[in-house]
C-alpha cells in the first residue's frame, strides 16, 4: 500500500511517499523473474547457433568455423563431436562444390496450385452450377479419379466468386446427385467395392454392425434358407431389408429414394441397395415356416445374450389396418380408428423383464387367434427347451378352455383379466371384506388400492381360479384379475399385470418409427415377413441404445436422430472399410462406444475390417 502525506507549507504537493515493505518485495521478485526470463531466452538463442542439432546446420557451422574462424580440423571436430576425417571430407566436398545447397530461395508471388487442382477446377465450377455441395463435388471427383480435398474445393469456389450454397433437404440432395447419371446401377454383389469412396446421410447405421455380429444375425440369415440369387445372395438381400428398417423407411418401395446412396449399399455388401421390384417381390418367395425358423434362431441368440429371461412374457394382438378399396382381409377392431375395419391381425410376445420382443405372427385369422397362445408356448419350448414361467395378457386374447390347457398340460402360470358380466357391480358391492395395499411402482399415480380376493370357478376351466378384485385404480369399473398362481402375493400379481402396458408401448414404437401400420399389401405372407424384420430392427435399436449412457430407455426415433442420422464418408480398400463420421454433437459418445470394440471383420463385406474414424 502506498501512502502520501501533504506538505504543511504547500498542501497541493506531495512531500513524503511511504511504500509498504510487502509491495517492495513483490516488485523485486517480479524484476528478478523478468531478468532471468530474458537471460534464458538469450541462452536458448545462443545455444541454437553454438550447439546445432540438425545435420545440415551442423555442416554449415562446421564449415564456417573452418573457413571463417580459421580453426583447425581437430578443433572443429572437438567442438561438433565428430572425427577429424569427417571434417576433412566435409572441407574437400565443399571446396569442389559437391555438397547440396544449405539454403533454398524463397518463392515470390502467389502459391501455384497443384496439378490436380488445375485439372479439376473446370469440373468443380461445372458441378457447382448444378447446385452440388462441396462434399458432393468431392465425391463426384473421386469417382472420376481426381483427388481433391473439400478445403481445396472451397478455396476454388471462393476464388471464382460462388456464394455459400442454400440449405437443402436430404431429398433435394439425392435429386441433385441423380442428375449425375442417366440411370441407376444394378445391385450386384460382384460390384461391391467398385466405388472405393462413398457417402451416406445415415452414417450411424454402421454402428449396428458390431451388434449384428455379436448376435450372430448374419449367420442366422445365411442358415435359415431364405431366397438368394447369383447377383444378390441371401445375406445381402436380408441386410438390404434390415437397412431399410433401421433408417425408418415407411414402405419398401421408398428404396427408390436411396438409388444413389452408395453408403447404404456398402452396409448391405452391395454396390447399391436392390431396386423396388427386387425388394417388394422378395417377401412372396418366403413361406411362414422360414419366418418361424428365423425367429427361433433369433430367440436362441437373444437368450444367450441375456435379452430374454423368460420369467414373465407379455402377449398382445395388434390389428394393422388396410386402406385399400378391395381387400380379402377380415374385419378386426382397430382402436386407433375406433371401429372394425379390414386389417391384418398380428400377435406379439415380449419379455416383461427386459422389454425385448421375442415373437411375432402376422398370418392370423379370427378363428386361429384364440389358439395362438398355445402356438407361442410350443414355439418357445422348441427354441429354449423350457416353458416360460408366467404369461401376462388381456382378457380377450384367448379362451378359458385354453387357460385350462396352459395350467394342466404345460404347468404355466398366467395372469389375465376376467370378462365383466352384467351383474359384476352388484356382486362386488356385496363384498364387505376389503384389504388395503400400497404398490411400489414410483411412476404410478394411484398406488393406494383396495382388493378382495377369493377362489372362483369358470366355465370350461377345470378347477378354481384365484380372483383379485381391485378398486382405486382411477377407473370407474373395478379390475378383475384372475390367475392360477395361488402362492404369489396379491400385491406382486397386481404389479406384474400393471406392467402389461410395456408391450403396448413397444408396439407403439414400431408404429411410430418402423411404420408398422403402413400396410402396403393385403397379402399376409408379405406382412408376416415384414413384421419379423421390424421385430429384429426394434431389438437392434434397443441393444444399441443400451450402449450409450442415459439412452438406455430411449425410443428408436430418439436414438436414430441422435446417432444414426448424419453424414459419413466411406472409403473401401482391399483390406478395410473405413467409416468417417461427420461432425455431430454426440460424436464423443460414439467414440467411447467404438473404442471399446474389438477388431471387427465383416463376412458379407468379404471379411474386410471395419474401421471407424471422425472428422
């Protein structure tokens, strides 16, 4: 702290200045530090000339010491740490002029462009006039054998006075690329890697490949017996279907939008995805038994990876409406439409504990629907060698006769609802013994319930069932739960049945993202195959979401928007397929995932190694 005292004779002037000792100490330390820094800088600069490290600089300094300072060969050799013979040879070579020049003249004027830039300049300008972006110009030039970076293309366009290109949708970008060719290529496995460089707007789709290999889906496809041809083998056909499902295409006919997306062709091990005719007609070649075999093998893979536990299985129907004028389909109740209409009745099974779908059937008639639960039980036993412990389903899924079969023949527990009769409220009102329970489901609004339980006999069911009447659920009518489980507590049974909405949510995910309700054909063979592929795609999305922190419960459309949609550049070499992701907010999370993966060789890409990188 500095203190100033005024002079008594002249109060306008300072006569005495007092400086605190700590301030003086700080000033001295700062001055000493500055002096030492300057000394170090001079020492480093001096050492650069006295103790050179680069070979050419050593040569120069040694010759200068010899001819300018006139030191002897022995003194020069001692200074620079080499032999006398080396110095003598250096003097001799310099005298006769055989040494390379120590310094290169500085070039004057603007830097001359590379020959490749000059060669592609006209083509760059031509493509920009057709509204090609910098990345699209780079891709076209690479296909034409001209290697120019996107930075150089930007500099050329800037020098030519082109403004920044307006923002376009993916559809507009594909339309621009289509103008580069008169017609699309024909998908052929032999033409894979014909284009050593490709781009795609769905770069994150390559993140599914490690999961596909982990679940052995490629082996399942190869062994199942689906149709394949010489040009497009079975595995490449099915990978094309998976690609369309993973990017959420509403209909198979929309593959036309991807006629020039060579990156998706790489994903399927082809030069380009199959055309509309090949994709849409493919389903008709495969009978129901092939789909069942596929689902059995898929179930085994899911069980091995812990995606199916088999403790509780949710079951449900879903009617897929058909909007065509002429249809041979039956009428089924469609909740979204609020009426019965022409539709395909499908059946789904979901592991309640893991929420993974494990079974589907899209070839049901109204007469077959009640017995589908028995078909599923038989399917599950053949797949896993054991029956599920407990089935959870709605009251209209099957008959009481089939409930008796589940109990007597298969020894399977079930939890369902009793169909309400006309006198249900009168019978419930006569009950005076009610028990209060509190559920432990945090997300549930109504947790304090009143229950009354008693054995009950049902028509077509041999023996008694356990009935649990539940009120206080927020609904006007009580819930009547019936089960053949007399050992588990009523609270646990109610909580288990309360999670039946999980399968409804899962079906809704398939509608929202995978367009399950976009029924493009009344032919149920095709619908059945499409539903099975949707089930597989849904499983892959759930498995991928589980790899990212805080995304474990994310819906497919959220995972798609965050990780799958985005530009990527694909480079194919004889040994590898390199996927280079464009800049994206979630790239750090993707980096953590791909860095945890082992070395990946992709069989349907001729066993090339899959390599991930980032811009």
